[in-house]
């Protein structure tokens, strides 16, 4: 389902983030990705979601070579993915409900389905009573869970979660991984970056270890490769809180940015009239399907 063939990534400033990475992830797998801060974990995920492109090598997802992907195909690629961003990327002006509903509206779901599904998914992540709050009224861990709910809501084929446990207490971390594990057992492929080594051991799944841009370990059943240190500096993992924009400064560009993060960036210029596109795309939510 996901194949990396000798993939390297060098950022424009010359930073070599990944070197000659090759691996396969099959449909239905659960993979933990571990490694120190700066190792290349987020870069690895960003290449899969085509937020960054490889400098060399090939990435193949569901049989499609990403090097050959046209700009207008990106929304279709991302539609199969539920993404939990390390920095959450919630829309500050929208309520928790709308932040999650937004992902459903983007794929043309009807109001009745949205009204049923969003509270269900928010309940799964323990946030049903915060539905009407705005992100800046939530703790970091709560925002992280909104981001998780948004990733789950459309039942994607692949869930890509960049440190979904980075801002929550140990008990909640456990619940989040448990939830991802349950979703995986129903057939969804799950990739999770985490620094919670206890959980990695406990959940007994494949562990890919990245170090200085290289895969230095790929083991089954929750085992770490020899020489992988558990010794992380916690300061590396507390980043990720959004900087809040003043509501008055809020622009449509921010909504469009979020829209594009979810994979719908080319709707206006390329797909607007396409008969293949399911339903109407509503960038700003209609009042009638907000919760009152
Ligand atoms: N947009 C960028 N431009 C230049 N360098 C970048 C960019 N993004 C990441 N890097 C660099 O690439 C390397 C890998 O970064 P990456 O974000 O993939 O690490 P990470 O393993 O996710 O780290 P963390 O655990 O801190 O999130 C680091 O040296 C980082 O500074
Ligand atoms: Mg990262």
C-alpha cells in the first residue's frame, strides 16, 4: 500500500532530512515510527501525504507513483488519508464541532450524517462536552484530540498521526493508542509517530526507528532495535501548541490553508466543475448545519 524506494529528502536550505529510505507498509498494518527529535519522522509522513516531495527515489501509494502525481490528483490521494498534524492545524474561528464537521463537508457529506457522526466521533475522543468551544478555549491535549477526531471522521483507509500523544497525560495517551489500535483492527492502516516507548512495547506492533534520516530499525511486535535509546528530552515533545490568531485577523486564506491541508486545495481551480467531485464544496460552514 505504501512503498518507499531509495527515498531521500533534502530541504531547500540544504538540510538532509531523509537518506535512501526503502520500506513497504501493507494494507491493514499498524506501524509505530520512533526516533529522536529531528530524526526525520515528520518528513517521512509529509512525503506520504505529499505535503513535501522526495528529492530522489520513488514513493508509491496504492499503486500510484507520487513523482508522477499531478497537482489536481493530490485531493484524491489525501481523501484516503486521515491526518493528525503535529501542530494540530485547527481553524481558530470555528467551534470544535465545525472543525470536525469541516472535513465531512469537504467530501460532500449531508447535514443529517454530519450531525450524527461528528458527536459520535467527538465522544470517542472524550470531547463531546466541548463541541461548542473554540480551539483557544481548549488545552493542548484537547486540541490534539479534536485533530484526531477530524482525522477519523471520514473513515479513511490510512491514518497518519504525528505524535497524537504528544500533549496528553499517560492515561489519555494510552486511550488514544487504544483507539487507533481498535480502528486498525477493523482494517485501517495506521502510522503513528510517538515517543511513548512504554506504549510501543505494550501494543506489540511493528516499530520503525529513524535516526538522522535513516531507518536503523524495523522490528515486529513492539521490540526496539538494539542501540535505540529511550532517552529523549521531554522538552522536545511539548511543542505543538498553536499560536492563536485574533479572530479579527482571521482571513479566508487560513480556511483555505486548512482546506488544503485536508487535501482539497485544487477544488477551485481544477475540480470545481468536475462531475467526479462528490457534492458541493463548502469552505465556510453553512449556518443551518451548525449546532445551536
Ligand atoms: N521545512 C523545512 N526546511 C528545512 N529543514 C527542515 C524543514 N522541516 C524539517 N527540517 C529539518 O529536517 C530534519 C528532520 O525534521 P523532522 O521534522 O522530519 O523531524 P522529526 O523527527 O519529526 O522531529 P520531532 O520529533 O522534533 O518532530 C530536521 O533537521 C529539521 O530541522
Ligand atoms: Mg516531527
